[in-house]
């Protein structure tokens, strides 16, 4: 995309900063499949400590991270319980079936947020006809749920119930950093609720590549084997781990700026006839909204914005998403808000 475009399609579009590139260029490296990349080892220790886990593993993507965790937790014929709109079920190319031979039982959460009472009756009895309920997956923040932060009490209730019933609990924390910054609840407090946690460096943190999974030492050892099986063993990958370490040092606290910028854009949407925030509150950097059919489709609005240099995501016939990130300044957020107001005023005749 030309530099003049303001790209709000995703927080994955960020480019590494000069400081991050310098850290990458000077990274000490070794063969990570031999366990000899000092920068990767440093990152894995740092992530494990942040999440309060014994060990962590650097992987190429959030998808690989989730899928390796699911594979390491399950046997073929097991069942995973998850929210119906979660990334693991909807946006990982059917990986749970392909890589792990497990099924998903989806449950409609409230903006992606499950309550323990929705799960309590979902454990299958021990019967040869039935799949074996084994794993529960939560997502925090919840992407399709509008960037919602899970209430910690809800996670703790699900965690206690899962433990009491011998189920494993996994967190897709692609945007856990956003939840940490908004809630003030440390990553380790969230991490304590889960058997495994996946986090991304390539979303709001602005690294070009990379995710990590964390959990008990024996679990991470199994996940390391799965990573190799998936073709994800990488060699002098400290160059990428250096970007992730740099992001942890410099780009976590600043997520608050993305959240402030999201409020500016959300407010414009909320006050524009024909557009509606769904859900009505924006808590983090994801702004999900819907277009009134009388105004047109999401594609119509996205095209009109594109003509004025703003790129947003079309996520359904009437559904759109705009995302703030490291490469969006407060002035650019204001520009996006003003452009949204203008575009829609031109399309909807004033009554
Ligand atoms: C982006 C994302 C992932 C996967 O990340 P990739 O690195 O794109 O594979 C997983 N979960 C959620 C909620 C995400 O938004």
C-alpha cells in the first residue's frame, strides 16, 4: 500500500521501527533447533517469567502457537469447548481437525465471553459413543467479540471448574498485552488461570514475525516436538526473537495510545447516522461496527473510505473492523474520524 494510506485493516500491518531493526541487526544468534540461539533462549525465559510459567517456546505465528498447544493437550477423538466466534475455530483453516483430529463444540459467548454456567453441562459422559471432552479454549482480548477484555472473575471461575473436572484450559492471548494494559492485571495473573497461553508479538507489539506459547516444562517439551513436526523449527531465529524482546521492552505500555486512538475513531462512528458500534463499547484497539443497509454495504463504505486514503477491514456484508496500532498517530486517528464523518454524510442524504 502507498505510504499515504492510513491502514486500519489490522494491527498486523505495522513495520519494524528503526530501533527494532537495529536490535535485530545486532542480535546474537545460534542454531535454535539445537537450543543454541541465545536471543531465543532469552526471549523464551522472559515470556515464561511474564506469564508465570515454567517454560516458553518461540514459534512463527499465533496460529502455530494455538495449534501446537492443542496438539500437545489432546488425542485424536477428543473435543475442545470454545466460543463460537473464536479465532481457533474460525480462522485457523480447520487446523484443529487437520493437525489434532479433534472436534470443536462451539458455544455462543456474550461478545466472545463465556460464562462458566454455559460450560458446566458440556462435559460428555464416559461412553464409547461420545467424544472425550478434554480442553477449553478462551480468547483474551476477544477479536470478533469487539476486542473485549475477559472479566478476570469469569476466567477464574472457568479455571476452577476446568481443574475440578480434569479439563485443560488454553488461552489464545494474541492480544493479551492489550488486556494487560487496559485492565492493569499482570500477564502472570491471567497466566495462572491457564495450563497454556499463546501470545503474539506481531499484532499490537509491532514485531514483523513471531508468537510464543508458555506452560509447564513437560508440556512445552511436547509442544517443541510438535513445532518440529509442523515444520516450524527455525535456525538463527534470534534475529526475530530480538524484535520480540525489543517489542516487550518498548511497545507494551504504549498500547494505551492505541486504545485512546481507538476511542477517537469509535466516537466518530457512534455519532454517525448509518453506522453502529457492535458491541457499543470499544475497550481496546479493535473497533467493530455495522453499516445500516439503507446506507449500503460494508464494501461500499470501505471503498468510499479508500478513495480518501483510509483502509478498513470488510468482515461481513454489513460488518466492518478498524484497528489502531503502532503506525497510527493521534493526528491520524483524528483524520480517520473526520473522514468517516464526511464520507457517511455524503452517502446518507441529510433528512
Ligand atoms: C491474529 C490472531 C491469531 C493468529 O495469529 P497469526 O500470527 O496470524 O497466525 C490468533 N488468535 C487471535 C485472536 C488473533 O487475532
